[in-house]
């Protein structure tokens, strides 16, 4: 499982990284989306509306960790029948596997402002290594005095490696659903005080 990344740089520019601390993802200002080919050429896009997680930024920035948990039943493609099919045993099987998780094991500097997040993705109880292209978008103090850090990450995975094997052959050739799924994560995370 791989995603295209620039050649690793020798050292990170820490001015392009957040301050150390524990950051909790704000789901109301974040998004986790999924895109996959349908009928060979078209694309279907969906998003998960319920998720949580935190980012622990250490003094050694490249040792920072991330944990994200997704309620898979919250998948929303805008079409109810399709969403029900995705929740069924043909795909996510949410009754048996209600949660998908991502846990990072470290960060690698790729180029100025670009990083690779090394971790493990678990779907349907199957865990596979995955590398996400990561961009830190900076931080800002919101009107309530909280510091928010912005992160964008993406990767392409083979859905069949996670047991999402359902498909249907087309009379004209090819199959209904593509194997490759693109995952995109856009996050605002709030740094926590000692009391947070």
C-alpha cells in the first residue's frame, strides 16, 4: 500500500510544524472523505460525519503521534440506498465492525512544508500499514482564545485489502466499483491546557 511522496529531506523545518502539546480534533470544523471510481470513469464521493481523535505533538516533532476513530455507519454519499449498501456486509459491515481507526507511528520529513505520516489503518478488523501525505497548514488563535492547528492529509488505499471486495461486472467490460479509494482528511485541532 503506497502513496506518492516526494524524496525525503534531511531535516524538518520546525517553523513549519505546530508547537508541542496535545491537540484534540474539532469534528465540527474537520472532514474525513472518501472518493472511489464508479462505472469506470465517474467518481463517487462520501464523507464520515462522526469521528474523533487527537494529535500528540512531541518536542521531537517527528516522534509525534495521531489517533483517529471513525463511526463507519456515519458514511454519507448523499444517496440513502447507496449508504445503506455501504453499511451492509458487502462493504463496511457496520454491525460487526462499527469503528475504523488510524494510528500513526511517526512522521517523516519529505520536503519543506510536506511530511509523510506513517501509521496503521484498521477497517473491518483488518489492519494494514498506510502512509499519508501530510501538510501542516499553520495555527491561529480563535475568538475564544484557543489555539487551533490545521492539518491536511491524503492517501490512496486498495479497498480489497480491507475485505471490501464486493463488485459487479459490467456488460461493456470492467467492473462497477474501482479498487482504489482516496482518503482525504482535513482537520482543525485545538491544543489542550493542563486542565483539558
